[in-house]
């Protein structure tokens, strides 16, 4: 299965999208079309960036913008789709790491695979959205159905989790901030690291506006390369 085929199982348009966790539930009508991952990869994709989940797609439930990509390149350009501060900070970070040219804001041109651990922004138990925790069984469905398969297809050198929830959702555990280790996600092992989310407070406080990420990222890639050389 290709990334494009897997993506099509997640969301095709505003009416055709995954409802596995919402079938026969009273909150089914509250579900929004999920954010999708990019089906094409940039050159030399060595890193996979994993965020926790979309924040709130309610305003776009019936929008012609659907499907909406994680950190969609249309955000901030199309008046219908606002660019969140975390999106702008991610652009700043990638530019600071030398993974995105200074004259572009198009994340699709970066040699990084970007996705969410959980694709839906709504709890299948409560119907709530926004800054909420997703039920464990719903997380398990999503991670097994999509995230683990995405990573297997992309085969990144390393996986970076932005924030505690992203790593908890993907791995069922949380490691120390900036800690690099070999970790299992699904049936495969990857060099992994948890870093501050790009939301303003975490990015500016723990990430020092992007500066604190540089050396840990260099070390992550160094160790990942060394590990691959031994395989």
C-alpha cells in the first residue's frame, strides 16, 4: 500500500472520511473531517515529525477546503484557513535547522514527513473537541490503522514527537525531554526524541524560540546515521 492509498482511507472529502471510532455512537454527528498527512515526500526524508492531534476542525466541517493537510500550506494564504501560531513556529524551526529555505513557507518542500498521531479532533466518547485528551481505545484504533503504517511506509531515520501527548499516543509512554533512544512504534524500531511542541509557550520557553532544538537535532541525526550504518 502506498501513502496515497492509505491517505484515501483517512479522508477523501468532507463527507467521505474514516468514522471507525464513531460508528453507532451518539456523538457521531460531532465528528469533523480529520487532518490528513502528505502523500508525497520531499527529497531525502530522514525525519518524521509527529504532533498529537488537530485542534478544532469544526469551522471547516462543510468547507470545500477539506481534506486539510497537517500544517496545510494553504493556511495564511487562503483567507478561509487561518495559520496557527504553532504552524508559524514550525516554519521558523525548520528554517533554523536548515531544513526549509528562508524564502519559502511551504512545508511540502521540507525533507520531513509531518503527521498527527491521532487524526480526529473529537472525542468519540464525549463529542468534545479542542484542547482535550482523546480516549485510549480511540487512540489505539488510529495509531494502528494509520500512524504505524505511515511510519513503515516512510521509513524515516528518526521520529520526533512534539509534546507529551504525541509520544503518549504513539508509544504509550513518555520519555524525557530531548532524550534520544531507540524505540518501538508498531512493529518497527526508530531513533526517537521528544521535544517541546511548537505552540507559543512551549516553543518559546523550553525551546528558546527554536534555538534549543538545534544541537539535539544534530545529535539525533548523528546517532540515527550511526545506527543505520550498523544494520
